């Protein structure tokens, strides 16, 4: 599995998808979530970006005092980031009589998380493709080409699900008090460690086509996290041309889910003591944790923040992300895949496997609670040489089928 980040562009900045893993690196296009179109992937992104900037006469922000001043006063940094993870099952082969006809089967999944500026996962979606590659006398599509097609199919499914299911719920709150470095709104309560994207709107007292008009007040985020008490929240701010005032409207672009508490991801994953190695399942199980309505996971992946900050710098954004504060509890995802001994007649075998996936709550390294979804999977008709691949393929199939059940179990209080 590999991961990547998409960063939104502004003037003289560019979309960029950072890719890991051979399957995605060979793909010439992927879908950008929320846009019904393909986004070309350029492996020579830095060179292309420099060439375009020269042709467009883009000026480095720090070359002239006037442009540096613009850089210092920018308010258009992205509020959210898209983090992608790819997973692929083992490839299994089934052969006809005399092995003249063969069919290679595998599954590819792509997950996408919407991550806020504080490193918290807001939404997660998944797209999965099952691909059957048939050949006669060894003639047919190369497996590498089939993998590339499968990635594109999974990406298209993900894009459609993302557009259909990901929704931001706005909330409007009036500013009740203001000082030189902060302002307070009534009626909003945020869990500790939670930040939100918002805009400040000043009513102008006029209407256009029957609708009220507002002036957007641009402010930079201050150095303090939002603080909530008694159903009131105070936000810090800095660097303003026009300060907030009482009566202004604060529009929260994505309201926190009621009853959801923030929790850090654990730095390691779980694997059962007697399980086979099947780490390709981890991105799938993490997706189940990201969809919980009870917990909001905070990322601890240093690579995510390094990549995001590199892309922000390349786009001339002053914003730099920092990992969220680590919570006392952390959530660890994991699996256990335990196959029984095979039963074979000649070269044709059958077996059963126990496939379990889990979300574990830990505090100071000790398990506090866990959520488990498990089933026994039976399968037959595979050759001895394909046994290990079939165990992994069937485990992948089982996890995909039961992801929603694991998410639902994590919503139950323990």
C-alpha cells in the first residue's frame, strides 16, 4: 500500500499528487475527488512547475517587497487536504484443463480521507475493483497493465462515492465579544483539540435579489486552539486589515459530529500472534475507524505532515501543518488471519480461515477496549502452489464485505 496527498491550488500554484507504490506510479491519470474529470500525474512535477512559472512570468513571493507583503497577508490557504491510500490483494490463479486457459484475479482498493488543518480525519470513502484477467495459452493482457486498469476503476468508484456521500454541514454563530487577539461566539461547543474551518461575515444591511449581503472579514488564525466553555467558543486571530466585531456572523464550514470525541491513532498496528502477514489489509481497516461517528481520529503519520508542508511551500502558502496533540487514548487497527491445514486430493485443495479485524483502544500501552468483526471463510478448488495467495485473497474479500459492520461496532459505548 502507498499514500498520497492532493493540495488545492491558487494563483501560480498547482495541483500535485504524490504517489507511492508501483501500481499507482504507472497510472497516467487519477480522479481528483469532487471534480468530474481526470487529473494528469506528472512524475517530473517540479521541472514542469518551474517551466510553467517561467512562461507565466510568476514572481517569487520574496523577490520584491510588494509581493512579499502579499505573501505575508494571504488568507487563501486550503482548509482541508485529501489523503489517499492504496491497497491490493494477492493475485490468485485458476487454471482450466491442461492449463491452456488461466484466470488471474485480484482486488484493488483506494481510500480517500478529508483531513483538516489540525490533522484530524473529517471524512473517509473507499472505492474497490475486482479484476479477472483471462488468458489463453499465455496470451492476453500483461498483469502490470491489468493492475493499472484496476487502479483506475477503483479510483473512478471512489470519486463517484466521494461526490455522492461527502457533505459539509455549515453552522452559523454570532460574535458576542471581541478583543485585540480573540473573539467569542455563542451557541458553539467544540471537543478539546478540535479545530474548525470558518469564515467571518459582516451583514451589510442590504439585499440583492431578495438575499442578504455580507462582507467577508479576512483574518489569520492565532496561536491558540479554539477554547469552549458553557456553550461558547473563543477563537484567537492575528494579522487583520479589518477586525471582527460584535454582531458579525461566524460560519463554521464543517460542524463537528455531535458526541464525537477526538482520538489519536496509535503509532503501530496490531497483528494476531498466530496470523499470517497480511498488512495489505491495514488501509482498509483504518478506513473503518475513520468512518466512526463516535471517534474522530487524529493522524500521527509524520510522512503526511512532511508531504503536506512540502506541497504548501511549493504552492507559496505560508501555512505549515503540525501534528495534533496526542490524546491519552489511542486507536490501533489490526487483523488476524489464521488458516487451517489444507485438505488436498491430488493437486486440488480446500481449507478454512478465520478472518478477524479489530479496532483497539489503548492507554499507556494497555488495552482498554476493542471492537472485533470476524468470520470463518471456506474455499476450495485451488492448487497447492496457490494456497497462500488464496488465503490472502479471501481475507481481503472478507474484510471489504465486513468493513461497515466494524465501523458500526465502534459506535457502541464500551
